[in-house]
């Protein structure tokens, strides 16, 4: 009987944690502007690493995040380092919209697909970007630029494979490899340039 009660309690806790993760929260655990930014960056990083967020979706989300960060910075500079209550409410509304977009993009049918040696490099690059987001080594703007580069490579790979019955020719593979080397250097530079994201 004791074992059954333990099993029921564990199942209830597990189900509760799944429900808590099922939809975006409009009441984050840290309601501050910076706390919400950090939470949203962590959610994006998880989506990048899991493949739930494509490079294009991440580029879009991080561009919006960078724009919002600039707005917050400008508002604070204009008000002696603080936000007015009206600015705080407007930013909260924008963060709610961004939170909903992260949720929608992570739960739509589009996923990052990795195939073969080229796909292994794509996955590695996405893992490095996710780590840069999570650690704060990459700002939202830097992440958007890196994901824009990844998106262009992904589109080229898709077009080449479509034209060749699902495979890449030797010269196409070499071209993709050169582009991935460039993307890898870009990720490294942006993770080590001394600028940090919201943490």
C-alpha cells in the first residue's frame, strides 16, 4: 500500500510539472524585466538545442528580443535608469507576446532536421548557439545574426538536396563545409567578444 501511495504521489507531481510546461506563463517566477528576459532566453536556448526551434524561427525571435532590449535600454536612459509604470506595462505586454511566440514556434510542426555528416555539423552549431544564449555569452542581436547565417546555409542545403534527389554532390558538400566553417568562426567570435546578453 505504501508503495502504491508513493507511486500515485510521484505520478501527480510528474503530471503537474508537465502541465506547468505546457503553455507560456504570463506570471513568471521572476516578474522583473530582466528576470523575464533571462527566462525567455533560457526557453529559446532549450528550443534551439532540442531542434524545436528552427534557425529561421530563432533568428526572428532573437531579432524581436534585441529590439525589445534596445527599447528597454533607451527607456531606462531617458528616465535615470528606471522604467516608468507605463513603460513597464508596455514592456510586460511585449514580453507576453514574445513568450507566446516562443511557445508557438516550439510547438508547431517545423523542426530543425539533421541528416548525415552535414547535419551533425548543423546540430553541433545549434548546440553551441544554445550554450551561448544560455550562458549569456551571446546577445539577442548576435544570436539573430548567427541564426540568420545558419538559416541561409540550411536553405542552400535544402535546395541542393531537392535538386539532386535528396543528396549533396561532392562539390556541394565542400561548399557547405566552407560555409559551416565560416559560421563556426562567427559563433566563436560572438561568444568571445566580451559582450553579454541579459543575465
